[in-house]
C-alpha cells in the first residue's frame, strides 16, 4: 500500500534517534529524544495560491527538519509515517 498526499501535504519518515551522545554515553530507549529529522517519502502536487498551483520545494528522498509537534502520525504496513504540511518543514539538510 502506498500513501499519496494531497495538496501541500508531505509524507515523511522519521530518522532513528541517536544511540549515544557525543560524549559516548549510550542512551536507553526511554531517554532518547525524538529526532526532528526525517526523510521525505511522498510529496503532494503543491498548494493553490490565487488560483495557481505552486509546486512543492521538497522532493522524495530529501532529508528535512520539521516542526516538533507538526503533522499526523500514520501507521501503514507496520511502518510509521508522519503527514505534514509543507509549511511545517523548516529546512532541507544538505
């Protein structure tokens, strides 16, 4: 099954949390902070502004930083995804 976002929506998959700190301390699953970095899985056609379609700025495969409490979590075929508005994406990681 595939997710096809509508409008200015983007489907992202959260990247794994770090297993240890920069200092080398190994973190337990309960102390890991949820990362705000994700990979773009699918992109909608874009937003309509003044009757014109504005294409999205992100593409499938981009690594992005998104707002901490943004989006709707969706579980599909055992995988967890987040559906966000493109405006909730803060930056593309290059």
